[in-house]
C-alpha cells in the first residue's frame, strides 16, 4: 500500500510560503514514487472536514508556478487547536490514511504538531516547516518569508525618508510584529547615512513611553528638520499592555478568537496621530500602518528567500521519513544550513531580538542589528544623496 502525505499551511500568508509547499510535494514524489500527496484546504480545518486538494499528479511546471505565487495557495487558518480539537484532527488524518503530516507555519503551528505527535503514539510522522515574516522562531537564524517582507519594509522607509527630505515633517510607519521587532528593525536596513531615517525605532522588546516618544521626536526634529519613525504594532507599555490598550478606549478595542487585542485592525494609527497633534501642535505629521502589504507583496519576492523556502519544504519531506520534527534555518558562520530540531524546541516559543540589537540609551539600532540585516537584506538600490 502506498504512503500518504498530508500538507497544510497555517497562520499569515507570505510571499514564499508556497515554495515550501511545492518543495515538500516534489520531494515526496521523488523520494516516494506512488505516494499520495494531499493538500488540506485552510490548514487543519481541511483535515477536520476532509477537504483536500490532490497534489499527486499535478504537473511539475504548474506546481512551480504556484511556488512563485504569493499567499497561501491551500488557504490558511488562525485556528489554535486545543487537545480536543487535535483529537478531531488526528482522527481526520487517520481517516485519510496519512503516514505523515507536514504543517507549514509559525510557533503556534509547531505547537499543534507537538500536541498531535504526543497524541499519536508515533503512528504518524508530524513535521513543522518554518514560516513567518515576524522572524520569531526559536532555533532559526531567520525564517522563510522574513527576507522578502524585510525588503518591502526597507524600501518603504528609504522612500519615505527621501519624501520627507523634500517636504519636512513627522512620519510614523507602523509595522507588523506582535512580540518580536525584527521586521520593524528592517526599516533601517537601507539607511543611506547617519542623517537618514528611520531616526527612531520602537520594538516590542523595549517598553514604550508616550512621553519619551514625544521627546524623541522633538529632539529629532531639532536635529534633522524631519523625523521618520518605525513602530512595531505590538509595542507595549511598561505594565506589559499593548500600546493600543493605553491609547484606545476599551470599548473600541477589537479582539480575536483567542482574546488577543487586534493590532492591525485597531485605532492605533489615529491614536498616535492624536498624540503628536496634542504634544507637537502645528507640525506636519503622518501615521501609516503598513498592514498586510509587506508579507505577500509580489514585487518584493527575494530570490534567496524563495530558494530557502523551497529547500525547507524539501527538507521537511526528508524529516517526515525520519519520524518527524521541526525544520530550522541556521547560520554556520558562512551560509544558511537546514537542521532537524525537536518540535518542543520551537512549539509555542517566541524568539526575540537580542538585547544588543538596540542602543542602550536610544531608540535606534545598534551595530549587531545592522550587521545581521546587511547579511540578510543587503542594499538593493543605489540612490543619489539629496541636496536637502
């Protein structure tokens, strides 16, 4: 009887998550001739509902085209299964005759795989393949999806800094990232020089104070005549509450199915604009939320990111034959290498920016952060230095 492999995608889509799907599917077909490869629609919901796409006989050129396409081709889900839900998923996998389940996603996805692996008793191989623009998975130097999103953010802030040189004022860009500031830090990857924005960077790893923010902006205006700011949507105040909870009335806060405050769909933009208008009246100010644009922008698909995502999928197929685990992208000092690590090293854990990535006495990046970003997101464009 031929083997059956199930693949699904979870969490937020990225520009290269489909490369991981295709890498896994093609590698399974190469290693296991005659095996069935099923793609579950909308993550574990598809397994629960028996809703699959048969990837077994789709032509390779068609699959590779899907791989070059942003977003999650199978559909995704934000479901965060508990033990009872995982029991339903396990029964669904058994009904499909699955020998292995490869789930592409972040730390919550790894958590689901951990619960399933513990419950299965070894009858099915459970593999987690990494994906997240937040770059916040333990055991990983960086994650598939991050580099492409980081290029979008770096290009956006390079461009807006040039814009505000021409017409000086205050610009605040809110970047995705609930608990880790890597993507927000990428805003500074393509700075032209010390005078270039972003002049201020606020990340979840450091407590946010509105009064300090206003003072920082005022001092930057005095020095540069303009102030470009990058803020993680998940920045928190000293009491651990998300900034949006401090600035937005409780009755206007939105929460997701897990009780988390919705950051991207909140009034944080308007609240920051109000804070600037109140404390710095008369100053030209603009606050934008980059929102979902960075994570799946077709114009910012980085070829290295794309190749690494594909290779992570192919490696996941190999790990499935070894009983399961999590795929990790690690840096050996010369290049990125793929490693198999235990699921519990990744599941439900968050990797934060190292403390030395930020200057101790200023809301600006420190040299180790610039070195890290230069390795992953090297400058892509040459622009002239403006006269102003």
